[in-house]
């Protein structure tokens, strides 16, 4: 089996998951982490895009938590 390694894993070794099984380090789901090395570069980029969106949402929600 050939692995698609053109896009490196975004793992930062902070492997703690929230209640929705999203890693708080890289913001990938457990499913995305599990399948990372079998994804094509296009699939990896889609995962990175979703992770970035999750991070933005989390950061935005934390800003509002200070006002509640």
C-alpha cells in the first residue's frame, strides 16, 4: 500500500478529545485521524479545511464565554 505523504499530519501531540471526539490539538475528528495516511492529498486538504473551521468556531465561542 502506498501512503500519500505530500501533506504532513497536523498532529501537535496534544491528543485530548472533546465530547464530540474532536482532538483539541489538531481539531481533527477521531475518524479523520484514524484514516489520515490513507487519504489522498485532496482528502487531506479537505480535513485541514474542516479543522481550520472548527478552530475558528471554537475560538469564537471562547471569546463569547468571557461575556456570559
